[in-house]
C-alpha cells in the first residue's frame, strides 16, 4: 500500500481479554515503531524494530505488552489481560533505518477496554 | 519526566494572522526537532523539521526557529488559514544505543477562525 496501514481502526474489548493490533508498514521500510497516545497526551514510544528484531523495547509499560515482526514487514502488538488503563490510540510508524525524521504514521487503532 | 514540553494546550487566531506555537526541551542530545500536525481520527503527519545545528528552517507558510541556548523552538504559520486548525505536536529525535525514536510533547490545539 501507499501508506502505513493499521487494523482494526477501533477495538472494544472487555477487561482481562487478549488483543492483537496489526501494522502494515510502507514497503521497504525496515524501521518500525509503536507509540501509544492516551487522552490529552502526546504519543509515547513503546518499541522500535530494525528488521525482525526489537532494537529497543524500553517503552513497553509491563510484561503484558509484547510485539513481534517475524518477517521484517508486518508487526503485531499484543496485549494480554487488558486493563482499563490500556485504553488509548496505538500508533504505528515506519521509516528507513537511520531516518526517524522521515517516519510515516498510520491512522492508529483506538483501543477501548470496558 | 517530560523531555519535550508544550505548555499551551490551545491557541486561537484569526485567519490571515500569524500563529506561533512554542516548545521547550530538556535533553541536549536531541538530533532533530520536528513538528507534526494531527487531525481527529488520523495519524500525525509531518510538517517541518530542523537540525539541532541550525537555527531556522522555512517551508512556504511554515517556519521553525530553534534557540539552543534556551532549549526552545517555535513554529510560525503565516498567514494562518482555517485548514490549519489541528493539534500540533512538537517532537525530537534521539538515537542512542542502537535505538532511534521520537519524543513528543503533549500537543497544542490550534484553531484558526475565519
């Protein structure tokens, strides 16, 4: 596709459930980032992939959060035992490695935990 | 610890006048500073950037000024148009230890009145 695609656009889940959020980056972009934007806040870094490997996962809030990128393209952010505080917009971005200033963002997935 | 700060949650200006959005930062290791524009239900879109070694960058109606001694940058929009109404995020890039990421401020909501 022409841009970064995230699915689903919206996800409502019950507290305690497991969710997966998907990101399709721009073709050829080896760098992929996940950010989380809570209400009234700016996007906060979660994890950075270079190719298939997570080069920096220091932003993941706890071990309920995990992300994979097995083939160096599509990435999935996984959240176990969801809590109401996980409700936020989850943003994915991609770029060429070494070009974070040229990162393109997807439209985000709005996660609501009820 | 907020490394990038946007202290004005909102700004309202008249069409045709200048909009000035401000941003302060604390980390001297930031490489680039960027401004993103965000409409509701969309991801942030890149607007303009400036290297930490420059003090001004201009692109059409948009100019970013960087004052390194004050750790302050500003975005000027002249003339402002109603279509500029959006949330503007100041962000900075940092690359260290094999990681590269963006650090965002909380955003300023700009309203340009016709």
